[in-house]
């Protein structure tokens, strides 16, 4: 899904329609289900408030979930305020966390069109390209 005024549902108020992705195009939707992003707008947008830089749109997979849980960040177990992630979900991940996952051998696949350009401050485009997917289940 691309961000064009005539083909998207109304986006939450905080979404910056001028945001760019790592390829230089408009930042596309990552996921509404589950709702993702630092601002829970469905997009991996960022600002100075987003200290963790939740800018990488990933396709969640089992190795990533298992490694995250082992490191103390359980993203798969539901809580009162979080439904938990399942393999195949799309999620805005912190750029530094994605790079760490890469360095440790469990980096998930990335949707470049939905990954914010700020990611390039932490992860080189060449590396993102190696993990890129062009299509994924839309939520």
C-alpha cells in the first residue's frame, strides 16, 4: 500500500505525510494489525521524542522472536496492553535493535518502503537491501 491521499484510510493525526523511506520515496504503511510505530500510527515514523528510533519495518519471524525473548524482550507473549507478535506480523523495530539482531545472526526481513530514512543513520542501505522483501501480507 502506498501513501497517496486517495488510496489510504484516514491516518492517525500524528502521521507525517512528508516522511521518506530509505529508498527516498514516501514512507509507506507498516501495519495497522497489530498497530505499530512509536506513535501507534501504523507507520515507522520518528521524531526526537522517539529515542529508540522505531524506524525499521520488519516481518516478524520465529528466530527473531526467540532471540528477543532470550534477551529479555518478550514480544510474543500477550499482556494486558499488548497482544503479542506472531511470525508474519509487520512491526516497527528500533534501528539499533535491528542492527544488533543482524550482528547476532537473527535479523528479520525488512520492508524498505515502510522503513524510515532515519534508519540510515544506524544501518547502511546495503545491509538493509540484503534483508529486503518486496511484498508481504498486508494487515
